[in-house]
């Protein structure tokens, strides 16, 4: 069992929080600072938000002897990433009223708003609640937003598989009513200590927990990068069940060799909804009871799984489930990219995948993206589905309404925007990083577009522009944009400097390796120029850049 000695400070905060309430009500009433109280920093995450400050303004405010410019990021819980046009309209208005105005599509198929002042948190969450959206458990040491293959064209059984995301999310929600009491002003139903949560108890999990559901042959959710992955096994247009994969996770710490990125291990197959939900639930209880509660850097499920070993972990899981896992079924992944443009599913409905660079929805001089999506939502003719690659699918469009959406796409140049983006740009994602993420060591989403503009001429130089190379950038080693699982991964080490990782595969079965350390932009471009030259001259026919890098560069 998990070592109860030497608990980390966060563990003590959780167990004494009275069901995640802490002193959040008192923090909200404190008008002296824009921050919450120290212990509430940890608790507020369980309510779907992070306290942040504008790092661009730190020095200026410090020189003026002012407190940091504190604000909050609020992230919604949207299992499988699907919302209605009415919910998008609400998000558009809420972003304008309370945040920076930009809507950020995350790598886990949800949206988050930045720059929300403390006094605006309650109205933000209350306005979302009016359209049946919430941020419960979108952050914190609990199961977070459940991701699922996003495009309905993936399979005729997409809807059936996609429904598991919502079911799993509901089963794994914390039972405390703290969110409703603090943010929605609902009456207290019972005393906090009387609430019974058989899953999370009063300890919750040792660390965050992520679940992804994939529908082969698409792996757009990067299923093996999750703590728990469900891989749908479909034969003869029938859902047989799911392969279970455990122990994925990409966060590391620079200079700490005990931390590492890892892809999940497939441990078996489960058939039937009842057994699938039971297996998912009990994997969390194993992590709850055996996970490291002393060192948060070693607290993810991947470390628990490796410490216990596959056989012991599986035996413990089967004991708790009261059934044995079947042998894993064969499956195949082809790629992880989004299918841009129009696609028609088996029911005749249309879906349009729109390229949104790094998931940032805002109006600029070049592209009125936010206004365009608002007008599309106002028609009520298209659903909104977020992808794990930070893009948006305008979905479930009736054939008779397709032209209405097409006309708006053309009116705002969104069709050309998607068609004209280069292959590497459309396959790139980045985390938020500066100016709001407190963990960022380097830029990511603000910088990557400019860097790609300098990489594109290098690809053209070697006639490689059409290659679907997967490039990802993070501002720190936590891996939010999955850089370690890319063909080209850039991981921030200091402002303007990155480690360069290469050799990940196109399908999501292999991590890349660190190739060069602490490079500035000039050195990054120099290294990529050299790598592209070698790839051009030495690749096999149809060999991907990641496979070539692994075969030739890393093994030389």
C-alpha cells in the first residue's frame, strides 16, 4: 500500500479540506489580494482552475511595489469534447465578459479561459452552469477530462464508443458538493464530513489521472500517453469491448533521472459495459492505495505500475474486479492526425475539421476566427467537437444545411485558412506556457507559429513540404503538448532554449529520444536543416521522418 509516512504537504491539505472546501469561501471574500489563501492553491485545482499571474508584468509590478497580477484559468469538463452550438455561444460571451477574450482548445478536448479575476470566478462558473457546463474535476488529483476519438467519421460505432467518455466521467466524479456550494451558492445538503466517497475517500488520488479512448485505426487521442487507455475493438461492425492499457504519462523533471516519460502497457481485454466500467474504477483504486504520496514527482500511475510490476498490478486489479482480464485483442493504428476539411459519415451527416493553430480562438487582423465561429454557432446547424490536436470539428451537419456552413467558412476565409496551412503546421501543437503558466521555462504557443515559419523553408529546400511530420512544443518538461511522443519534440529548458527530441513514430507506439540539449533558435534550425538533409538522401520509400530518425540518426 501507499506509504502513509512522510506525506507531502498537498496530501495533508486534501485530507483536512472538508471535502475540498478548505477556506475557499473566505479566500473569495478577501479583497486585499487577487490570490487565494496558500492551502487553497491546491484545492482550487479540484474545482477546475489554476491560480496564475501575468509573468510578462512581474518585473514591472515588482518595481512599482505592487502585488503580482493574479488571475485564474478555468478549464471545463467536457467528456469526449462535444458541445452544442448554444454552449459555444455561451463560451464566446463568457470569454468576452470575464477573461482575456480568447478561448483555448486544449490537448484534452476541452476549452479553458485565462485571465479571470478572482471576483469573476463565480459569475463565470454560474454562467457556464446555465448551459449545463461545469469545471468539476477538470484539474486536481482526480480523473480529469476523458478524451475520446473525436471524428464521427472514424467508425459507424463512434457514437456508441464516444458515450463511454461521459459514463466514465460520471462514475469517477468526486462526490463532494463543495463545487455547488462555493461557486453556485447551492444550499449545503449535509455536513462535509458526512459525505461518503468510496472512490476518492478523503485522500483523492496521489496525482492527476488521465483517460483516453481510441477507435483504431485512428489514434488522434494519443491513447498510450494516458494513465489509462481504452482501445475499442470492433469486428464486423460490432463493439466487442476494449483493450486496457495502463501506465502512460509524459511529465518529467529536468535534472531528475527518477522521472521519465512512458507509454501505457496493454495488459488485457475487457468485454461488456459493466466490466469495462468496473475495471476502470478499480484501476483508480489501485492507484489510490498504492501510489506514492510522499513525492509528487513520482506519484503518477506509471511509477506505481513500474514499481509493482505488470504481473502484480494485474493480479491486484483482477482481485478487486472479481474477474480476470482476457488476452488483449490485436489492433492497428495508422496515424494520429486530424482529417481536415469535409467528411461525410455513414448516416449522411457532414463534418468539417477546421485548423486552429495551437487551439487559440480569437480574432486577429488576418483571421476573424472567433467571430466566424460565433456566427456559425448562431445558425444552430453545427455541433462543436474539440480534437486532441487542438482543432475543431463542426459536426453533425444535415446535408440540407451544409451550404449554409460552407458559405460562412468562405465568408471568413476559414476554408482557405485550413487548406493553405502547411502539413507541418497542421500537425503541430503547443502548450500555453508564457505568460500565464507558472511552470513555463520557455515560450510555446506564442512562439511556435513563428518558428514553423522558419522551418517551412527548410522543408521546401529538401522537397519535404508534403511530409506529415508531427512537431510538438512545450514550455517545460511536463509534457502537456506531448512533445516526447512526437517525431520532432521541443521541450523548454530556459527562456529561448529547448531540448530537441526526435524519433517518435507516426502512430503513437514509440516515444522520441533526446537528441540535443538546450538549443536556441539558431541551433534548432541548424540541427533540423542537417536532419532534413539526411532524411532526404537516406530514407527508404515512404519512410517517415520519425522512423528514419530512429533507424539512422539515433542508432548510429
